C-alpha cells in the first residue's frame, strides 16, 4: 500500500510543478503550431507534385502531435536531473520508499503531462479540416498515453545515467532530431532506403505516428491512400509501444538502483 | 541512559582514500551530540553512513536499535535529516513540501495535517504555510527543513552543518529552535559543525580530524585538557605585583612585555579575590577562558582552517542564489 501511496505522492508533485509553470504550458502549445504552419505552408506547394492524395498539413498533423508528446515527455523527465542537481533527490532517496516507486512516480508524472499537453493540440483540428469524433479522441488519447510512457522510459533511463542538466540536454538534442525525422512524421516510410527502414523500426515514435495517423485520417480520406501511407495495424503499434515501455522502465529502475 | 546510536569500527574509503577511519562511539538518548572538525575531516561521510545514504566499507552502526546495513528502511524511518545543502522543492509551498515528506514516510493522512501545523508553529513559519518556498530567505528555508525532518517523529534528528552560510543573527535563531527541541521534546540531536562557538551548545562533542575521533567529552571537560583560565594584569609597579602574586597564591607568573599572566581554575571566581586581596595597585585586568579552538589546536597541533571553510561557504551561497 505504501508503495502505491509513494508513487502517487511523487506523481502529484510533478503535476503541481507543471501546473505552476504557465509559461511552459503556453510555449509547449505554440511550438508545434509554428511547426505545422511553417512546414505545412512551405512544403505543401512543393509536394503537390509528389501527390500522395492527402493534404500535407493533414498528413503532418499526427506527426506533430507525436513530436509534441515526445518533446514534453523528455523535458518532463529532466526533473530527475534537476532534482539531483538541486539536492531534492537526496530527500527522496533517504525516504523509506523503494527505488521502483520513485521511477514509476516520475514516469507517470511525465506521461500525464505530455498526454494532457498533446490533448490541447486537438483544438486546432477543425482549423486544418480534420473532423474529430469523440471515439477518435479517446483512441488518440490512449496512444498519447502509450507513446509518452515509452518516451518517459527513455528519458528516465538517460537521466538516471546523467549527472548534470547540461549533459542531459545534449544527449536529448542528439536523440530528439533523428527520432523525429525518422519517425514518418514528415514523409511516409513506406518507400525509403533500407538503412532508414531499419532505424525507423527501432524508433518508438514511428509506431506512435503510424497509429495516430490511421486514427485521425480514417474516414477522412480514401482507404486506398491510407493503405499506401501506413506501416502496421493499430494493435501492432500498441503492442510494440507497451513492450518498449516495459523494457525502458525496467532498465531505468535498474539504473536508478545502481546509481543510488 | 540508553544509547540511541552505537557506532562500531565504522570505516569508509573512497578510491583508497580513507574518509572515516575505524571510529566507534555512542550517542545517548536525549542529548545533543556534536561532531566538530575541519572540512574534509569525515563529518558528512559519517552522517551519510548513519543515514544509509552510503554504505560503510567496514564496521557497522545501530540507529534506534536498527542496523544501518541490514535494516535500512527502519533506520530511515527512525531519523530526520537536515542536509548541508538545501534540499527543498522551491516551486512548492511550505505546506506541500511537508505534505510530500509526510506521505513518503507513511504518516497517515488524518495525522499529517495536525503534525504540519505543530512543526510549522515550532519554527514560526505557520503564517507562511501557503507561500512558495522560492520566496523564503536562507534562514527560513533552513527552519523549514528542520520542521520537515520532524514530521515523521524521528528518534534522532541529524543536522549536517545546520547554520552554514547563514548570517550570525539567523544562526542564533536556529540554535534557539534546536535548544527548544531538546528541552520540549527531549529530542536526540546529532550534528556536525566547524563553528567552534556553536559546538559549545552540545552536551558532548566528538572532535574528528582526518577521519579519526581524537577526543570525545563534554565541552567543559575538553577545555580542561588545555589547562586553566588565564588572567592578565598590568600595573605601574610590575615587579612588586609579580612578587605579591607569587607569594600570595603560589602561582607561576609569566611576563609578556608589560603584561603579567597567571593560570587559574575558574577565573571568574578568582578575579574578585584579587580585587580584595592585592595590595599593589593594578591598572587593568582581563580574563581569557580556553575555547574549543585551543582544544583543537592542542589535540592536532593546528587550527581549524576557517579560511578554507569560508571559501566553500561562498561557493555554497553562490550556488544557492543561482539555483534556488
């Protein structure tokens, strides 16, 4: 019982900290919109020649949501590094709680924050001509949760290996861009070189983008076009993300135990 | 009296460097036990071992009857800790910080609100309960940390340099709270310091140098080691005075320039006698009681390096200002 109560206490602290930081909430909302506008406007005209039967902004929209989830989940797990740097981690580590509950509390915190923030992004759907049914929103939210949990796992693993916020930031920079560009958010991965296929299949973001794209575009454009764009059925994407999360969280807990 | 901490042959090495070297001692229930020594002497390493943050290389210790190696969780529940460096979440309110702590320590919900009120009133922060910690001064943060360490009713409170980096006035204040804890709750307090004047508040002091305890006793007894009080006198008629002192009290009189010095027991009681009994006219008189500085100097042959400490303090304060 104490195990769950301490997870809850750690989770709640993350949420309070997030809620206090209004600048962070607002800026994490505008960054993806900027991406969508700039890339959408810039590339849609160029890409009409290629023509994959769907408006480029609509194509990119699920990718942008996934990118937002990734960025925020990573950013939220930095809190572990900050805690270490500012001494608060010591307070947590000398408490009579298990390391596993600390790691899980942190991961659930990042998952909640990233999913809620991504949910806000759905308000722009009508403006770019994407209709959202309530069932679609529910399905999307489920994948937002799965994807952010998987990313929190990576973030937590890295932050338990890092000593300072600076090195964490550096590692994130190195990871975030390749993960984003090789996720299928910008272009379909159905017809790319082999090396890109291999890397993209190990990238959890690929599965998140793939699932969200199907959920959002289903019924909006013809099934034929969708089939040309997607990689796996939604359930496969879900299973991969669950498996990936479990491995990452386990590794993070191990690293956490070893560090302290 | 019952021992609340029993340390046996505790040793900690870092890459071949011995930070704590085979120390053994006991802390009695209800006393303020102080660890006095320069930076790097092994004070914090000892506290870190006793609070299960790091494992000893050798030896063991019992805290509240639990082994720091085998019963970590029980030890953790038995102790409250105030770290050398700040460890509050400054984006949370005072209340939220305490609440978080209470929940991690498994204090029941219907109980912790009562306790939060109790400890916050003790350190006089009750009216700031709902303020974000970021707005607190260094002294207030330290008080809040002490309050936090008490929420789960620990058997021992560890204070690692509780007044480091605080201004003199705040330091006195912090000490008022510590003494109040001892008086009103009979709390056992284990503290480290490198401020000599603060060590005087302790019931017993262990002087630690290079990882070893070189002396352990009450402040008064420690000071007896270096000899008695020194009374310095000056007079126009120095030689007559010297002679009179030697004849009347059988004391050895040392001459330093114009000043005559004698060593006595309990100088504050000896001085009135001199006023009444001396025939020779004296111009001035002063008393110097031995301080713990002298004890440290006597035991180790050197002074506690305050300059080194102050540069570290400076860095700490700088980091505090920068961070939180």
